[in-house]
């Protein structure tokens, strides 16, 4: 009797150990005697004890920060750049079989790609064409991680830190540009005023009596103002 109870208990333990539950946002990658069987889920299913092994993989979008990278731009300006990456697993089997740790590997690819792309660009391009830079980063990282069953949806540069001396030089350049534009506007105003005077002189030269009428009108206006 005791041996029967023992066997029943062992059977229950084995049965419980063979039950697996995979949630809606996960997949279970099954190996049988070391060979890949495939991905299962979501739901409940059974594994053969000792023979089967399962690795759970999340299908949800994952994000991580790329720590600041010190890079020399194409025009020899030292900058610090950081970024954020959003990706998800689209092939659970590849994410387990093709790479040991797909999260860490994706991070490493993102870091090296960020340094490479920034190093090939000039400072003005980094500051004025941020969207284009992000698109290029996303394309490269996505292509590099595709064999691992990874889909990179976004790579976005967060901050570009430049030396203080460069900041002061850029501020001075912006001030000079504002002064230049102000001078152009003033010159355009003076040119328009001179053109109007030239047109008026031509009219007066053609009709001399016009200046006399204008003079009389001015005297009349002055007299009216004094009387009032």
C-alpha cells in the first residue's frame, strides 16, 4: 500500500513538472534531447520530463538606453551622444538559437553603430538633421539584428553634448548672423525709401506746379493746426 502511495506521489510530481503555461505575450521554445522542436504558446501544454527543455521568450517591445558614447565627428569635434532603442522579438526560435543573449547583443550593436554613424557625420549635420540620423541608425541596427529574429522599430538620439568652447563659438556665430540679417533689412528699407524719393523727384520735374500746390497745401495745414 505504501509503495502505491509513493508511486502516486511521484506520478503527481512528474505530471506537475511537465505542465507549462505560456502567456499571451510569450512563446516557449522547446528542445527535445537537445534538438529544436519549435515555439509553442500561448496556453497550457505538457513537456516530457528530462527529455524536453523549454526557454521562454517575451514578444513585448523592449527599450533600453545606450549610454553616452564619446565620438569624434567628421569635422574633428569631440561630442558625447546617447540614444534609446526600441525592439521586439519576431522569431523566438532564432532569438534563442542564433545568439546567446539577444538583448545584450542588440545593445552592443546599437553602441557600435551609434559611434560609427556619428563619426561619419559633421557637427552641423548632427544638430540640424536629427531625424535623418535616427532613420539611418534604425536601418543599420535593424539589418544587423535581423538574423537573430529581432525587429528594431526605433533608434533615437536623445542628447548631443558638445564642448563649452564650441557652444560659445556657436552662440557668437548666431549673434553675427542676426546682426547680418538686421543690416540687410535696414538696407532694403533704405533702398525702398530712396526709390520712392526718386519717383517723387521725377514727378515733380515733369510737373513743376505740383511742388507749388504741395507747398500751399502744407501752409494751409499749418494754419489750420494753429487756429485749432
